[in-house]
C-alpha cells in the first residue's frame, strides 16, 4: 500500500473532523439559544393554558370546551417555540420537511384511524354544542347512568350498578340519546288496576289524592290520574307525578307513590284484582275425563 495515499487520506479525514468540530463549536451559542427558546415557550405555554382556564372559568363556559381551547392554545405556543428554535439553528429546510412529513403522515393516519378521527371530531362537537355535561343522567345504546367525564375520544358513564361504561363520542352525534337532566324535571308513571265493580271516577279521586301526599314531588305540574284501559280482569288507572331531577331519588319516589296508592285504594274499599283466566272445556271432554277408569279399577 502506498504510504502517500494513506497519508493523504488521513489528512483529509483530519481536515473533515476539524471542519465538523469547528462547525459544532460555532453552533454551540445557537444551540444554547435554541434550547433557551424552547424552555421559554414551554413555560409560556403553561402560562397561556392557566390564563385561558382562568378566563373561561369567569365566563362559565362548558368545561370540556374550556379544556379543549386551553390545551389547543398551549400546543400552538409549543409548536411556535420549536419552529423558532429550528430557525435559530438555521434549519429552515428541516422545518418545511417536517411540515410536509406531518401532512403526509396525517393523511395516512386519517385513513387508517377513521373511527378515532370521527370520535375526536365528535368530541369537539360535543364540547361546542354541549348537549350533555358532567353530572347529567343519560341513556344511550341501552346504557343508563351518570356522565362522569367527557373527553375528546369517548365519554365515561357510570351506570346505576356502579360500573364505568366508555361510550365513543361519535355515538352521541350519530345516534339518538336521552338526557334526563336537561329539562330539570322528570315524570314518574304509576299504574294500578281496580275491579270492574268499582267506580273508576272515585278511583281517580283517591289515586290523585294519594299521589299528592308523596314526599319530594312538585306542586306544578300537579299530580294527575286517568283511566288507561279496560283490561282482561281490571280497569287500569295510571297517574303522573313530577319531581326535580337531578335532585330527588327516582326509585324512592316511585316506591312511595306505589305504596300510598295501594294503601289508599284498599282503605277506600277498592278491589285490586289478580289476573283472572277463564278456561272453557267442551262437555264431551269433561265426560270423557269423568268416565275414564282409574288405575285402581283396572
């Protein structure tokens, strides 16, 4: 091997290393400045987040929307700091490359995670429109319970058995759901049957008076009762009572109402009949059964 060639190669390598080293030394001030910019903007992002939450708490905006806007502002400030730091390092081309890469990756992920994107957009819509809020009692897809948390991807509902159920946000924007808390009042329907020999008009009076004695109900709308139907073994009456909701216990008020209606109807002499079924048997079948010999006769 030619010694001159090796020496020339080593000389080029040393010069390259010297150039790199000199470049790194010259970049140290900019690197330190870039790090300082990132730290400043990170601290600034926390300040912006807290300031936005404080501002929105005064205007009493929807909690989910407060968190969404404040967090978005915080992310924007951080991204701005990163862009400025890259510019300090004279890496503008890298900035444009990163932006282009983010766009391509975002497009690919959009197709790959359509459900995730749909739930995210639905979470934003829920935060803006606010058809439900934390503490509301809702029913959707057969799940009934209290809203515990509304996030950008899903909503946490705690059902009345104590289990946490996570509902995708897109279900609230694409399906029907019931919010029992939005009106501030809730109605309970009570049904009871009286005998055909009883006077239904008197029965309605007794039932209405009994419903009016239930604790925790509203005076307006007032309790009311109606004749519902002529059933197979009874004349069915039903009544309506209203109570503040959320506030009162649905099941406790319903239990008290049923108990009082039964007690007052029985005290007034009304018959609350059991279901009655009449069985018609042809005479020839009855005779055949009567004339059938028993095992002891055989």
